[in-house]
C-alpha cells in the first residue's frame, strides 16, 4: 500500500520576508531531495485542497477563523506578533496546509493509502484555539485529528510531536480531551516556555535539556511515549513532524540525526499497525536548516513507505 505525499504550490505563496526562517525554500528543499533520491517514483502525489470553514472550526472558534480569513493584507506584510506575519498569499497557503491534513485523513481512513505525509506551510502546532503565534495560523494537526474523530467516527487518536518547540497550540486545543492522547518531546526551557506545569492526564509532555542527542531522545520514546501509546490504543496516529531538533538546525540546541527520525518513525509504525490498521498522517512543522530538513524528511518518508 502506497504512502501519499500531499502538497500544493499555494503553500509557497506565504512569505514573511527574506530574513524569516519559515520560508518557501523549505518546501523546495524537500521536493529537491525527494527527486534526487528517486523517492518521488514510489509515492502517491496529491494536491492539497483548501480546508473548509467547518473543518477549521472543529479546532478553532468560528469567530477566530473568520478573523484570520479577513486579516490578510492587500499588500505588504501584516505582523500578528514579532514572529508571525501575513502577506497577501498567506491565507491561500494556510487553507491548503490545513486541507492537506484533512485529505490525508480521508485517504488513510478509506484505505487508499496506509500513511500520508503533508509537505505544507505555514506550520500549525503553535496555533492555539483562538490565537495565532509561532509562525502558525491554523493548527493543521488538530484539524486533521478532529476530522478523524468527527467526520470518520474514530473514538481515539494519538498526536505525536517531536518538534524542537513544544506544541502548545495542540495542547491548548486537546487538553483534557479523553479521545486524544498527545505525546511530545521538546527542548526546555525554550520557546514557547510552557508544557511542563501540571499538564492534563492526556498530555505526555517530555522536556529535553539543550544538548540532548539521539540516545536521550530514544530513551524517552521507549520509556514514556510507547507505554502510553500502547495503553491508549489509538485508532490513528497523527504526527507533528518538526525536524528542527536536528543537530544542524540552529533554531534549537538538540542533536537528532536522520537515523533518529527514521527510528522513531519505525516505532510509531509498529504502534499504528498493532492498533490502527497502520493509519498515520504526518504533517510538516519546523525544520529550518534546509539540507538537514530535506534529508530528514526523506528518512521519515522512506520508513512510512517501507522503502
């Protein structure tokens, strides 16, 4: 069974300025690496649709969705905070990014593919229920997970987040929700400076000190994540796939390598095949060292696709 690769050229339209690390070149780095490795020949490519307001509103209040949709500038760049800005193409990109997760969910739920990777931007895991921040406007992984629950009738889904930054937005949306288990690692103390103070029972937040390498990350996955996932028995797994914990990425100070991303993907595939008919939806979050990003995504997808 193939793995879907979902993206859209509209995701290149979001541009917060030449100085900004969350740039269109991130997607070019991924696509270039896929082609260089010949991996593109083995994937099922799909154009991401635009997410509908109803789908966005499963994770965000409708008033917030409408506010974001109406905030796009006619020209120039409009800052929502020092890190997060909108340009005329931002909404098209954000709707495609959220729509990619919805489509990937539909594809895995229908059994057309076992897994899907969404090469999209802007990212989403910092977008809280009613607040854009940290480069994020809509919470792509939360929208996809809620689609699985509300449109496809699943009872339990897991969200896995290995970005260098804590997925505070995803936690804000799902904290205390018995249908969702979130397991995550993140550098701490580090932006957004949260995730460690009395998390809800369905949040397995594991902070990592700066300098943590692959061995420390793997130990946490084996001792914290996997037991929680096995006990929860998710019917689908959603991954906030941030690759900025890579050793070469100066956005943070962790030391993961491509082999670590491949290894954790293998562990999640085993859980998915045991409990979820193999269903995995992975959505790009961070990753700003372009060469490392391309290599890490390829390592991740190769495991998803059994290549």
